[in-house]
């Protein structure tokens, strides 16, 4: 069984076009044959679309931008 993070990473790789041709074909075949996975994937993709749409229509406060940037720098080890 895969962890939630592995599933999300794989979905992201598919959406970003980073899977090999063979893995993409296997993924798409599974989606055609598995209604529960297909429903989850559609919801996952739609949630990203909605988030991007909302963020495009709203200004992100500078404090939030600064905190997220600091968090990512710290997480990626760029502050050292």
C-alpha cells in the first residue's frame, strides 16, 4: 500500500507531465478502469484549479508571502 504522500506525489508528476510514457499509459488505463480512483483524481485536479482561480482574484497579504517564503527557504535549507 502506498502512503498518501506517495499518491499525491504521483498525481503531481502525472499532471506536470513528468511520468514516463509507459507510466502515463498505465496511469490513464487505470483511471479508465477504476471509477473510484477516477473520481478522486477529478476532485484532486479540480481543487487545484479552484485554488489557483481564487488566488488570482485576491491579493495575498505581504506578511503571508514573507512567512511562506521564509518557511520554504528554511525547509529547503537555503538560509545556511
